[in-house]
C-alpha cells in the first residue's frame, strides 16, 4: 500500500507539471487574455490539475490506510499535505475568477513544496504517544488548509508585483522582489543538491550528546558543514564539520538550510550570468495581460477565507489538543509562538486593509510578508529550533 501511495504522489507531481505548461499556453493565447474567459488551453490545464489533485488525494488515502493514522505526523507528510491543499485552494479560486496566470504560479510553488517534502524521510512510522489522538487529524489538517488558502494570497500578490514593479531601474521594490525570486530559486537548488547526494547514497554518521546529556547517534545525508553538539564523526572519509552546534539547535537540519542557501546562490548566480537580467524581469512578459485589480481582489479574498480557518486549526484546536496532551493550553513552545505571530500578522493585514485602505501594492507586499512568515515557520522553526514540535 505504501508503494501505491508513492506512485499516486509521483503521478500527481507529473500532472501538476504538465498542467503548468498548459496554463502557460493559455496565457500566450491572445483569445485567453481577457479575464474570466477560458480558452481551450485553460480548460485542459484545469482538467489536468484536477486529475493531479485526485491522484494526490489517492496518495493521502492510501498512505492513511498503510499508516493507520492521518499522514500528517512528520515533515514529509505535513508538507505534501500542505502542497495538496494549496492545489485544492487554487482550484476553488480558479473556478471563481478564471485566471490562468494564477495556475502558472500556484502550480510551480506546489511542485516546489512537494519536491521539498520528498527530500525528508518518507518511511511510515508509528505515532509517538503525544500524537495518538483524533486531534492530530483535526488540528493539523485544518491548520494546513488555512495556510494553503493564505498561500494563494501570496501567489496573486507575486503576480501583481511582478507586473506592477518597474524593472527598468534598481530600487528597493526591485531588490525585495528579487529576494523573493532568489528564495524560490533556492528551493530548486535545495532539491537539486539533495537529490544528487541521495543518488550517491551519501551518509555521514555522528556520535553526539543531546540537550538532556544523553549519548545518541545521528546520520547526515549531506556533507556536514555544521555538526551536532559534542559530535564525533564516525567515518574517516567524510567531511569534518567546521563547527559543532549547541544542543538546542538541530544541527542536521540547520546543515540542510545552509546547503539549500548555498545551492540557491550558485543557481541564481548562473541565471543572472546567462540572462544578464533579474529573474523578476524575465517573468514579467508572461503576466503583461493580467488584470491588477482582479489580482488584488483574489489576494484579499484569500486572506478573508484563510484567516478564520487558520485561526481554528493553528490556535483554537491546537490549544485544546495541548491541554489534552500536555495539560496546558499554552507553553511558549517555538511552534506555538510562531503560530501566534502568523495569526497576529494576518489580523493586522485585515485591519490595515479594511480600516486604513491599504490596497494594491501595499496589500501585495503584506501578503508576501505573511507567506514568508509561514515558510519561516515551516522551514526554520521546524528544522533548526528544538521544541515540543520537533517531531514534525
């Protein structure tokens, strides 16, 4: 059943990739330039997207059967579920607004999320006692659903900024927009570098001491630039770490972040060297026919829908489960703190939008910052900072 589940996920990935190209065709077709008018390319693209979404639901169901619990208990499972819900949210928004450009950006981001997830251990393992609860299904799935809808706000905002920001001269706007492009390129770099070392079956094992003072072992799948606390490399033919991290830092996952950033710098540098243009400037011709007012509306409505769902999943249901599992509603765990920061930011977003009239470019930048906060939580808080949620 686990193998069938993997095949479903692979099929979904391929279908999303194919659908992306068809959305590109829908934009290039002049008959599809008018908003809310689907051409044959757009119809085919959304049909393939729905097939891919159905395949990913098949992955989710078959893995649930194989595991005996909802497959959202580790970083691979949660991130693939997040990618699936992002596609589901896109499909819903697409049928409301019929904007092919949204698919041309939403699907690649979903592909990057799924590819990112696949770099982590995919083995099905029993739930630890703290996770053996129906609240696992309720809390995690609802939080991911809310985040995925909020992510659509980011997708619409990126398209808005790529078209709106003047790329003919350097400015603060072009700089920060290019930072976003670099982050997306870094994800591609991470997938590339991790896949390369996985193909070589690279492993480096360490003896180390955890934060409780207990001896333990840890396996690296990338050369160790940073080592675990009081770590000693077992293999003599592997790269010695430049520095060992304190026990509070998850050194293996920090090492992954460093490699991701480095690979992103190399890949981004090659793109700039070959094209002699900013990445955002390369993309701009693709979105020249989109309606800025429509993108602004999509971004805003995505937050209106996603915020209450995120509130339920990431705060209300999370606090109920925390009381059940740990006998307290709130404990200032890093993951809890960052969920609160995310909630406060989007509450401020809605306040500024409704009472201060922050629309258009200002609203788009807020949507980008909100997504950056969520991704920081997904990557840095999950991978680097040790806490009660480190099992994720």
